[in-house]
C-alpha cells in the first residue's frame, strides 16, 4: 500500500504526536504534508509562536512593561532628559512652579506670623521688610491679656469640639444604616438625604433661628452651645461621604462577624469604626475648620461674651492697634494649621484594606 493510501486510511496517533501545531504554508508548492519543510518554514513557525506567547522580540507581540517604559510614559523620555538643554529647562520650570506655589499658599500665613511680632509702626511704614527695628512680643501679650483672646479662643475650641462630635456621630451612624444595615426603606432615606443638598442654607436660616429662640421642648437656646452643635450635625454631605466609603468595605468581614454572633452595635463599634479612620479624619477636618471659621450663625445665637467665639469677637476689634489685631488673627489660625498638619496623611491617603480578608 502506498504512503498516500495509508495516510487516508488511519489517522496518526494523537497520544504520540504531542500538542497540535497549526499548519504553516510551505515556501515551495511540491512538498507533501508529511514531509519536513524548508528552513524558511521553521522560521515562520517560530515567529508565529513567539507572537502568540508575547515574546519580547516578536513583531506585533505583547511585551511586559519594565521600569524604563514607566519612565518613558511622561512628557519627556529618558533620551530627552539626557539632553542638557531640555533637562535644565524643565528643572527650571519645576523650580519656578514650586516657588510660585509656596508664595501663593504659604505667603499669607508667613506674612501674618511676621506681623504678629512686628511693631505697629513698622507694619505701617515697612510692611514687607523683615523686622527693620527688631521684633516684639508685646502684640501677643496685649491681645492675650488686654483683649482676652484666650477666653474667646477656648470658646471657639468648645464650639468646634461639640460640632465635631455631633457631625461624626450623625455621619457614621447614618452611613452605617444606609450602607451596611440596608433596611427596606434605605433607598428612600438615601434619596431624602440627597434632596437636602439642593436646599440653600440661607432658606433655612429664619426657620432654624425661630426654633432655637422658641424650641418645642425646654427654654431658649440663645447663648447656648447646643444652638450651634445640633444644627451642625444635620450635614447631608458628611452622611453621603461616609456611606460611600462604607460601600467600599469588604462585605465578607461583616458576614463573618454575624456568623460569630456579633450584633449590629458590635459590628459598628469593633469592625466598621476601626476600618473607617481615614474617612473619619476627613470628616473631622471638614467639621472643625467649618465650625472654626463660621461667623453668621454664631453671630446670631452666641451673643454673650462668655460664649462668643473668635470669629464673632474679631469683627469688633477693627479699631484696635494693628499689631494687636494681627496677633489676634495669628492666634485664630493656630487650630486650622495644626489640624492640617496632624491629619494630612490620613486626609490624603486611602484605607489600607488589602490584608483585611484572607484567602
């Protein structure tokens, strides 16, 4: 029997032939299928296999990105950075941008700090000079002792602490209900919370003031810190922000805690809150800074000197000595600056939840 008839009669054993290789057209027309092709055929086959496997040398094949590829993805390639003219030009632009940002952002704070230790005459005659006649601490002493800035500073601290506590309490519990517990009416409540974001605060000013003056239960809340603390907690923005963060938490942890017998309060206190430190830091910064710089509402409800905050008291110091006024303003900026320095890392980075779930 000829070779042609034997090839048509019985198929080749697949178990001995190995993995199937796609047929590659031969370079010459007279070559039989079972015969070995010319060297050009092996080169074509190897090239096709490299292209399929993504070999580095294959044309059209995918290549893994290396460190040099990451560097070349910027505005300038590695070869451009090796050129002295291009490198010095871009480094000069970076330095100019850095100086501009420092002057734009830190310039007012540094100038205010300089004015706090500069005599009033030097502030009026040489405002940009660096202590032409020396520096003085009399501005700080006069603002602290004569105008009692320390008392109003502590009033502002109490206002900020109470507002912070109420906002964090409402935001975390509200977000926990909307995102983790998810009752049947959670969607309707979520839409109701989102609707309040479209209501201007000025529209609510008069009704809220009437409620504070004549509350449904108890006496008036004028000159009471509760008049500032309770309205501060009604922040729909914080509730939405915290609930969106809770949506990103792994649900496997909650299910495992429920299997172990933990109730809703235990899950909230022992699992959700420790994992939510980044978003709590963000809400804390927003709450403290907003209450620290708020003027209109404390001006309406905190009129007594015993509870008046700094933002309300500073507007009555327009006719005092310039150096003393600058010292009082510098003291009033301490808490926001300290808050940023303490919570900047928590404010800018996300939660590291990569090792929370095993498996």
